[in-house]
């Protein structure tokens, strides 16, 4: 091996040749000498390490130049950038000396602070001999002794760091150290080798290039770390292996173990500590891992191993690099596993994090801000407020001013996050007061939301604005959509989500605390909504309207939810004239979504916004032109949303021409005349069941505009007179003149008979509960047949014509125009309407009976001007009547309408609220309406006629 050469000149000659003044930035203000080991304090001032250490050792705790108080008296690592600049300048200007301060004579150099040239020459000779032994000796012991000598000389600095760096950084020497890593088993030698290589690599990139030229060299260093040589992880960090490589070398568990520890005092002083290096490596792995499953696994390991608490401790570490690395690791953990943010928030000291802005790059600044932004997504408002107060009030510098300055210089894609955090800090104050921070933050959010050249910035801005609502689950996920759906009356998803979220929580919260926190959350929501909608008189609505036109689905969805939330909040906030601006910008978008969106939840959200617009006369008037479409949508939602039901009542009451909003059209018609008359129909879960006079039962699937026959069964031998479904058991019951009741199981493909009950009488009308069947036969009374075989007769002195069975109460409509209520549990009979005597030999039977929502509807021939009467189930009092002139044979009642099927082939439709006729349907002039049924969702009416036809009708 050719030994590397270096020219070491005497110190006296250099001093004599000094002519060019030294740059002031290269000179220590205390010693007035050129820096040898410069360190830069948190105040930005740089000093010679020995000089500033002596200053601190005297009990001083301030910066000598600025007089600012120092938060830490632990000196940072050497300013290697400045040191390299000085070395480069000295190479170009040999013999230069520092300038002499004005008014002072040049200081004499203490003989104790300068090593004689002879000593330097001797140390250089010793170093060169050690290098020769390291690189050329074939005896391992000699090479090991050489390594220990080199380590000692480095620590003593008897040669000078620059000289040693130049001698030791040559590739042959570096490779000699690597050979020791492969061959030595002496822990002291291995440790010394790693320390020297670490110092060299931290100062000279060429050393890193030499070490990384062969993959096995890096793997060797990693293996030493895994075997317990703690310092080796610092060298691994300096070599900058890829995240993929680190994963392949299975280093994660060892890094976690290192992070969980506190720094060991026995570990040699290095450019960064082993724990900091481990944190940085772990952060690089988390940042670069593109396999979602692997990333989740690593985060779970960080959380479950307890390392996360060690990372939290590093947030207040003395080393800026350690604190920045801790932020990066915690951010990845919070983003991947939101539940851990609760541990982080509880144990972290956050007040001084933003002070790191002075010494970090732009990427690291954004990580700090995003970490804090994610941290205030806790599920309790009081905890979020506590964190915000700490960030605002603690620390040396003004947090809000720091964020404002950073926001003004941040890249466009990052500025919404910065603005979101700044706005939350500002809202802690009285939101009605003017604030430059608030104005700047909202301006930034709206500008980003409107920037069509950067869709990613638009999406980030929309996400940020929506997150300001402040509603989060235990895992930090936004509850905005779930809460808005709950407010729209669709609370099943919200309840399911919250039950699942509660199971994730390991802590229990008293209901009183929940109530208090809900009040805090509502107050926060009002504050945020107020400042957003008040800015520039509703400018945010214009930006959201533009976002609703976007071709990007994610942006459209976020703008839609945000617009829904803010419009809903307008109905709660005091009216300052902004409602009109929101209506102008957003009304047409909400109507379009409500009319055409196929997603029920989206339509419910649009309905929530439209309901807010109805609070103003102008808004209600603007909705008038879309009344039919809105009413149609509300009918479809009313079964799942109480708000839809209430809005329907409002629109029905306010609309002048009710008939316009109840128009029906024929959807489908099927000819079943080959099976005789259609005697009974019923609906269940998208299927229609029909019973015919030849004993046939047909099963239909209802499509958008047609009926599809999926099954036809001929098991009854005579007329199928009644069909009834028990929803709880999903069973269909059929009654027939063949004196049987058949029980059918309903499946996706159709029905199959599982039981046949023989009766002694023909079945004319059938009502069924889980354990009994009530039916009308030829004689007096109502037969009650139990599935265990027993039977009895009720109401024996009456000839029943129709039945209704609701919640254990049987209602009988009789031939003599009387109606009774029978309690099946006790046999008690209540008289709802007394019977009438025959007039000129003519009877007035009750042909149809329905019980709906606490009211009894009875229909029959009119002898007092009212064909249909309505009674209350609670006290049997008459609450209304319908003055139809037709001969009614069947009746169906929905939540809004009453359908009367007549002998003449006509169906009259009446509004339940106003008890007024809104439409008449001509089904068939030559047939009778024998039966009707409304599907479960009240989307359509099914009609069966005497000429064997089945028709479906829906709203036009």
C-alpha cells in the first residue's frame, strides 16, 4: 500500500506570512482567533467551543453577544459547514491571522494552549506508523493495536483534526478500518473503529462513498449494531442506507429497542447520539415505506413495544436533530394509527416545538406543523383546547407570529395545514374581534381552495376547512359526515360508528363529562362557523360552489360536506344577511344532488342543507320552482329520516295546490286473467305476492317500471282469499276457501311451504300474528286459531266483514256498520262504532278497515254523507271523515295518503293531513278494485282487479 502523504508546515512560518485579514465570520468574538471548533448557539451566535464552555462554567446562562437567556447550557455539535469553509479559506490564504480588535494590542498566545511543532511532528509520525500497520500488517493483533493508537490520537487532538482527517480519509485507510470490522472480535477495537469511521464520515462525504461502495460493508456495520455495539447505529445513519435496505436487514426491532432507552452516559460523544440516529433511521423507514401492510405493522410495533413513549421523551431532547426526528416518527404513527395520538398528546411537552424553526429546513418545519395539526384531532374538545392553549401561550417566541411568517412563505400545497393550525389558535380568542392572523389564515384557505392549477392544494384546503368543525373519533377520524347524517335524521351509521369507536377506547368517561364536552364542542363549532361564513361576507360559499363543479370526486365530496355543514350552521347562527349569499351560491347545487344523486346519504345531506334554506321566506320561495322534485325525494327518504317526514308536512301545508305534488302514474300492468280474479296482494322486501281465485299464488319482483314473475305456485285447491306477512319472522301466510292456512318461508328466490294448518271453515279474511291466525268464515264471529291446534270464536254476535290486527288488538268491521276492538290477551271488547238497523232491507257493512299511527280508518257505503270515518285508538273519538261518493271496497293508508279502491274501477287518493281528495285514478271501467297494498318504502301502490289484472302506480 502507498502511504498517504501530507505536508505539515511549521507554525512560525505561517504566522510570519500572515498578510490577508481573516473574515470576521471566521473569528471567535471571545478569543479573537480563527475558529478551530466552532459551535453555534440557539441565538445564532458562533463561538469557539473551549471559550464558550469556559463562559458557561463561570455560571453564566446568557449569550455573551446578545445577552439572551439560553434555554440549554449543553453545547450543540460542531458547526462543520463553517469549519469546512474556514479550512478552504486557509488553503487559499496560507499564513493568515485574525484581525486585531481596535484599541487593543495583539494578544500573546499562551504556551499552554499551543502544542510545540516538535510534538506535532512526533504525533504525525506516530499516526503515519499506525496507519501503515493498519493497512499493511498481516498480523491481526498489530492492526488492532494500530486502531487503538489512532483512536487515542484522535481523542487527544495532538495532531490536529484537519491533518488527521486528511490522513485517515483516504480510501485505502478507510478500507483498512473496514477489514477490522470484518475480522476483529475485540469489542474495544470494534468500538474504536466505529468511532473513528463515524467521525470521518460525519466530516467528509468521500468516506461515506468509500464505505457504501460495497453493500457488504454496510451490512457488516448493521450486524455489529444488532450484536450490541450501540455506536454502530450512528455510522449506519451516516451511511444513509435506503429504507428498503433497512427493512431487508430486519433492523426495525433493534431501532425500537434503542429508541426505548435513555442515552447511555458510557457511550462516547459522537456527532449525534445513538438514540437520535435510531430515531432518524426509524423516521426514514416510516416516511419511505410504500407497502401499506408493512407500514401498519411497523407502526403497531412502535406503539405496542412502548417505544412511542421513548420517542415522546425525545421531543424535549437537547439535540435539535433528535427532536426533529421524534416529530417525524410520531407524525407517521399518528397518521397510520390515530389511536396513539391520545398517548402522544397526554405525555408530550409541546410548548417549545415551534422554537426549532430557527435551525431546521422547510421540510422539517412542515412536519412540525402537521404533527401539531394532527394532534388537535382528539375526540374531546376540552383536550384539544388545552393543547392549543399550550401552543399559543408557552415558549419564548410568539407561536402565532411564527406560524404567520411561515405560512406566508410555505409552498402552496402545505399552506392550508399551516393556516388551519393558525386559525384554531386565533379562535381561542373572542371570534367577533378583528384579527390579522384570522384574516390571513382564512384568505389562505380560500385561495388554495380556488386554485384550480393545484388540485392537491384544493383538496388539502377543503379537508382542513371541514376538519375545523372539530368533531373526531377516538382514533382521530373525522365525524363530520356521520354527525351531519345524524342531523339529517339518518343516525344509524352514526350510532354504529360510535359503538365501534367506544369499543376501541380503553378509558371510560362519565356521562356528565360527555355532556359538558358536547357543550364545548357545540360552542367551538359555532365559533368556527361564524368566522368562516363572516369572512368577506360569505366568500367561502363562492369557493365551495366552484369546488362542487370540480371533476375531481374527492374535492367535490369534501366541498359538498363542508357546504352542507356551513349552511346548516347558518340556521343556528344569528342572521347577518349571509344566508342570502349562501343561497345564491349553493342552492342549485343542493337541489341537483337531491334530485339525481344515487347515494341515499348524499341526498340526505342535501336535504339537510335545503331544510336550512326553508327557514327564510326567500329561501322557501326559491324552492317553490322545484317543489315536485323535492317532494318526490322527501317521500323516498321519509322512511329512514324523520327530517324528511317533517319537511313533507311543512311543504304539504304551505303548498297552495296539493294535487300538483301527489300526481301518480301507472308503472306496470300484468294480465293474470287466466288465473281468475286477483283477490289479495301484499308486499315485502322488494317482492309482491298475489293470490288468485284459481288457488294460485304468484311471487313478483318489482323493478323500476315493471313486474317480473319469479314464481307461480298451485298448492291451494280453491280461492286464495288472504295473504299476510309477519315481518319479524319473514313468513308469508295464505288463507283459502279450501279450509287451510299455509305458512311459507320467504327467500331471495321465492317462497316454499313449510307448514299446512287445517281449519274447519273456509277462510275469507285472514290476519296473522306470530302464534295465532284470526280469520272470518261463513258464520258469525271471528275464529282465532292457535298454531298449537286450539281455536276459539270471538265477537260471536257479529258478522265480521273485515279485520285489522295491530299490537295484540283485533279490530272488526261488521255487516251492521259496527266496529269493535278486541283485546286478544283478555278477550275484552270495546265498541268503536255502534251498528245500524237495516234501512228498507238494506245493510251498510264496513268493507275495509285500516289501523295506522294510532288512528282507525273504516270505509263502507255512505248513509250519512261520509264513506270513510277516522277514529282515535286511544278513546274511540271521531277525528275526521272523508266525504267520498263512491262505493268503496278496499283501502290502503300510507304516511301521507289514503287510497280508496271502489267498485266502479276507480281509486280515489286523499291527503291525510287536509282530508281532501287530491287525485282520482281510473283503473278499469269494466272491473272492480278487489285489493290494494303499499310497498314497505311507500314507493308504489299495487292494485288487484276482478278481471285478473295487477297494476303498480307510483308518483309521477
